[in-house]
């Protein structure tokens, strides 16, 4: 089996992943060398100085367009001359060496995360069951209150098409399955006992959303009671569907849960949020304990690990990469890593390894321990592109100060580290 070799195409991937880093991390004025291995930055755009969260790249008629969700805040938009809430940036990255900023969609007015639109997804009307051929649609979570759909057929001139749902108490990551049109939204519906749970809509016709159901852990439903009061119920980070399964990740840096659901039962079961109905789609649930959350739960199925290739049984494994989220500066928390869970026997998921960057690795290249040079260090999220050109062999991570590590998923029991690109160190500011 071939090892993962990072090639020119990955360099392009890496520059897109770089959008997920704060713009200041790549800005001029940084000091010290950049730590890199098998990766190099080939292009740069400061995104108008807006702190970025999640990028999505779509091939639109031969043009590659990056849609970037932002955290809350505001900045000057030179295209309009106005200070605008961070919202969403649209960038043409067809030439990755020279990205061109096309348009900015402001977020709602307000403090904190209100002005952000952290999560973005794009579907083609050629793929959506009831979409219009030749058109493209952007789904985004806005602030903490709503989910919206924009027509981005002309990415330089996005237009609001539909508000899917509003009046929410919070939002976060979403996943839009273009082939079916089903959208798995993270929302906070008033009355639920959590600020983030799952909302499912049929967006196969983007102009006419159809609500399917709300879903969460038992105890999070309206009027629900936590069956284990000593173990707080974590809020949902996001859902990733694949085949007839949905992989759910709960918890931020603590009390994490991986939940595997039967998609058919989830979509077609009784939507009334009773404890019995919430348990019906569940195939398996694995709790991660008080030190780790599950920001991203990425399925990596049908892997044939190199070390297993000579065995007659168990040579093919199904894996979920569970990415924790660092939330504190200068390592004032548990070390947030990536864990590989073996789910070959779905009802018995178990951790087989972890992947992380040693904070001491910055000593030689960057002149300091990652825990001592300011800012957050540790894992945050992985790519969620299930059409990754490297298949299950490439896992690309956003890791705050340690930049963009690449993991070798072809050997999940002992994952290698084929690539890394870390931003230059900026002077510490107290």
C-alpha cells in the first residue's frame, strides 16, 4: 500500500485550510521562522482582517470559490467603505497563488458572536434533487439566531434566497447533504434543555424548506431530565452523515460524546422528542470523559491499515476521527488531541490511538514551547470534505498555534505525521 505523499495538490489544499486560521497569524510583522514539513503556503488573503472559522471550496464552472465563515466581530469592508459585521467572505481561489476577494455578506448586528456566520456549506442545483440546474446555493448559520440560504450562482453578487429558521438561541456547525438535500443543522430551539441540538430540514428545494424534526440526547428535550445528574449533558457540535449513518459529536473540551445514529430511523422515525424516540435511532454511544470533547467526528471507513495487510481476518477497519477542541490560551486545559476510534463493530466503539503535536516541538523551529508563546495550542477541527483527494489516507487539521498538521489515516493504530505548516510566531501581547 502506498504511503501518503503530500504533493502540489495538497499545497493548494493547505492554503485553503489556512483561511481557517486568524488572518493575523499569516500577517506581515510576524517574527521567527515558519515551521513546515511537506507543506508550503502558496497564497494569502487577509479576509479583510476578519477572524475565520470554517471554509468551503466549491468548483463553480471551472472556478474554485472559497466561502469562509467568520467568528463574531466587525471590520471595514473596502469594497463598500462600510464597517460590517464579520459574516461570510467569498474568495476566488482558482489561482491559489493570487486569491481574489469577491464579496462580503455581513452578519447580523450585535455583540459577541452575533455578527458572525461561522459555518458555511454550498450545494449545486445540478446535484440537489429539486435545485435549479446551473445555480449554486450557500447555507450559513448566522450569529446565534438563524440559518439562511443565499443564491451564489454569481459569487460576486450573493442574494438572500430564504431564511430556513430563525428565533433560535444559538447555532453552530451544519452539514448539507447535497445528493439528498437533507440539512443537519445545529440549533438552539427555545424550550430545549441545551443551547445546541440537532435540527433536520429537507432543503432539496432551497426555496421551500421542509422541517423534519428536532433531536438530541435524552434529557435535552423540552421538560427533559438528565438521567445521570453527575454527568452533564454536552451540547452538540455537529453531525456528519455518510451512507445510512450519522456521526454526532458533542462537547467542548470536556464530557465529549460520540453518537452513531441510523439515518433511516432518524429521518423517518416518530419526531416527537420523547426519551424513547430519541433513543430509537442510536446504534452506539461512546463517552470521552471529563477532559475531552468531540468537536468533529469524521468517519474514515474501509481503511486497510498497512500493519494489518498480511492478516486473513480484520484487515479492513472502520474508523472515526474524533477531534477535540482547545479553548484556553497557553495550555491552561487538558491537552486537546485527535483520537481514532475503531467502529468496525459499530456497537462497540473504542479508542485505538491519538494524534497530536508535541508542544515542545516548537523549541527548535520556532524558538519556544507552544504552551509559552501565547494563544491557543491544540486541536480544533478537521476537514469535513468526504471527497478528499487523498481519501481516508489524509486527515487535515486546524490546530491553532501549531497550524495545519496532516495526519496519515492509512495506519490509524499508529498515525504518522506526513505534513505540517505552522504560522510564524507573533510577539506576545499581554
